[in-house]
C-alpha cells in the first residue's frame, strides 16, 4: 500500500513509522471517541499521542500495516497535514461554555470545516475562529480569520504564523453568519483560482495587493 493522501500518513524521522492526525472538527471528541482512542493506542501499541496546535490529536509511531485499521477502529476520517487543502479550523469555546464568549465560534468553526473540507487549494489553509476579541482562536494569524463581536463577525484574510509572520487584513466587520460565509466563500474561490502553487494566502496578498483582492471579493 502506498501511503499518500487520502490516507493522511506522514513518514517519521526513523523512515519506518508514520503519524496520522484524524479529522476532529472543532477539536470536539465524544466519550465514545475518547474510549476508541484509548483502545486503539493500546491495541496497536502507539508510542506517542500528541495534542497539536491545530486542536487535533496526532497518533505517532504507527506501523504501515496498521494505518487503515486504526482509521476503521476510530471511525474518524483522515485529517490533512501535508496536502494542499484546508488543514483545520481552530475554534475557541465561544458562547458554548466561555463566560467571555460573544458569538458561537465553536459551532461556526465546525460549520466552516464541514463546508470547506476536502476542496483542493493552491496551498494548505488554516482558519481561526474566535468568539470574542481576546482572539483565543488565533484568527489574525490564520489564512482566514473570524472574530466575534456584539454586532457580528470581523472577517480577516492573509494571516500567517510561520517564519514570515503576517497579521491578516480585516475585510469586513459586523457580519452575520450568512454574510461571513458568503464572503469566505468568495475569498476561498478567488484565492483558489489565482494563487500560485504552494503560495499561502499571506504571500498571495503581498503579491497581488490588498486593494486588488478586495476589488474581487467585496
């Protein structure tokens, strides 16, 4: 079996074992899924279980022969870690549980992931959704960012947290859920059609200019 997408397996430094990051929208796990994870870790003798910065769980040290069986036992879809597509939507708890929450960032983040997951892109993409201006969802350093305020969502584009960090540009404020989704869809599609291969949104905006981008999506 050749371990390439969609299996989502990443060859490790030892050139023998693999890591996977099952798709977990919003970083939410049920008690049944947690039990399945514990069972799988013991059954396949997985040496490392790591919570990632993207609110996912990395299972590290898998044998090649076990990868598909692990996915089947977990009943979770493969997550994306190296493919050119949406990797994850990072979302804070928002109004679901946080006393500072202003908007339902968790529910909206899951909605966005389900809407955009699986679509090919020129480069990988990460989305951050924060339920209030404390920005616990790290929205301003994500390719697409949303920040909740009393009157609606603040939508930003072109953020990056890598070795050339960039704060995302604010495109709109006080947007409803429907308005934010419509704008994100326009940004997503324009970027998808016009960016160079492996050009992240930050570099894309720097190349074409913010005003040109706004002209095409607003």
